[in-house]
C-alpha cells in the first residue's frame, strides 16, 4: 500500500476500532477498485471485528450499484433497512456510484440522491453507510451528511510495482505508470491484454513524426471515433510521459544524454523547446477532455509540435 494511502485510511480504522465511527462515510478515491477494497476492509472490521476477514457473503453487508439501480431498487433497499441486522449490532450499506451517473435524466438522479439524503438524516439504528463515486456529482446536502475519507492518487513507483506483480514487464509498467495520471484503474485498463504497448508505439511514432518534421502522419481511425476517445487520451498521456523523460534527460545531461530515444531528442531540442511541446500536449489533453473532435486535436497538436521543433522560440497558444 502507498504510504500516503495508509495515512489517509488510518483515521477511518482508528475510529472504528474505538467504537467512535460515523453513521455515514463518503470515500473519495480516483479508483473504484481501491475504494471498493477499502470499504470491504472497513465493513469486515465493523461486522466481524477483523478487517482482513471475508465480508463478501455476510448478510449484514449490503451492496448497491447506483449506476444500475432503478427507483424500484432504491425503494426495496430502504425497505430492507427497516429490518434489524442479522448478527451483531452493525450493518454496513455500500452504495457504489452514488452519483448515479448512468441515469437518463437529472431529475431521477436527484430523486435517488434525495432518498439517500432522507435516510442519512434519519439513519436506521445500527447501520453504517459508505458512499463512493464522483464526489462532484453528489448533492452538497448528501456530502455534508457524510464523513469524508479522501484516498490520494498513487505514486508512479507504487503503480509500477502493482503492474509488475500482475505480470507486466518492467519497461511497459514504467510507461503505463508514467502515463496513467496516478490512477491504478487507468493503468490496469491501459495495460490490459498488452494493448498498452501497441498504443504506446503508435503514439510515439506519431510524436516522432512531428519532432522530426515528417511530411505526413496518420491518426488511427479508432482514435477519432467517439468510442476511441479513451485511446486518444491515453495516446496523449504516453506522449507527455515521453517528453517529460526527454526534459529530465536534457536538464540532467544536456548534450551528453544517452542513446535512448529520449536522449536523442534531449540532444536535438533545447529545454525551452521541450517545455513548449509539453505545453502543447497538455493543451491537447484539455481539448480532448472538453470533447473537441480527436481528429482536429491531433492535427493542431502535430502542427504546433513541428513548428516548435523546427523553429526555436516560436510560441504556441492553447
């Protein structure tokens, strides 16, 4: 476990062990998998007295997925909460995707959150709630009724180690860990089935075309489709990670940089040029996040990078 993550969790477990836990927690975490694992441990400690126990099939551990729950499901959940816990005096209710992002209308979303709010205001005896999801998607009144547990992004080193434990080779683990933005879920998705290597190769080949002022380049059709936006964003992250490595090489070794690809461009480009190219890539990332068509983003990005690589001192406007 990342040391920062351990510090963030310690307050939660200390309160549970002392019998001074809250009736409701909001676990704010960039990774659904890590939020789920933390809540399962907390539930095991509450229901079984052992955070390492298997809580999955325990009758007093109730799980609901807000992204799939209908209004009928919500009513059924609250009817179940009228019953007393089966075993000890504590029952744990975990509502994943508590922001209800997959509902078709904002009205239904708000109705469901208001149902949760009413229950949080008058919680059933012996019940502890754990909510997880996109914090900004929750009503302020819901957030205010919960004790916040904030789990930070993972360090690159911690993600590298987790990927290598899963059988990813060290070189690929390093690339993915540098490009995933501190999210373990994103890293696992990028590394899934070996597709990360192919995506990384494609992204870097495109970047090298711009850096070498190649006359033409092609954006994979899969990246420009709406369904491929995640791949397009990941491609930019791989480019960013490569340019950060290049900047580090240039700052540390200058013209004595090694013979790696990053070293090659560290010798060829100035620190100012490399910094400007990183700014362009950050701009491309923001444009993709704002749903600008990927084809136009890559076209703008490639032209800007080529101009910077060829004409030192040119400026780029995001």
